[in-house]
């Protein structure tokens, strides 16, 4: 995963994007939402539709697009993937404890 972080960090630097600006974060967040919507459009999530076909290839493409933007949003907040992983694991432990305590 560090490779993905490093690639996106280099790509944003190449584009001369200020990853600390609110404009950047807003744009990346909106793009993530759009990509997740596009992912949903490739899945049969609508119970009122008769077509229940899941286009795995297209769905995967949209998920990859979403991952790009999720990583971009993460860049200002985490030094690298290991930093993100540490924060994830800490929160994961909290979530597990909540489940054990019938949160």
C-alpha cells in the first residue's frame, strides 16, 4: 500500500496540487462521492429494477477510481500507509470493543 500512497503523492505533486488546501480536499471528496455513485450504478442495488446483473469489471474500475480519491484525501492526514494502518487498527480495536459491549 505504501506504493499506492507514494504514486498518488508523486502524481499530486506533478499536478502541483496543494494537498493541504480546503479546495483540494473538497474537490477530492466530491470526486470520491461521485465515483462511489458510479460504483453503485454498476451494481444491482435498486430493489425496484428487474435487471439484477452485476458488472464486476465495471464495478472494479469504479472502485479503483474511488481508491485514487480516497488516497488523495488521506495524503494531508497521514505520512504514509503505515501511519494510516496504525490509525485504522486503533479505530478497529475500538469498534471491536464496542461490539463486545453491545454498543
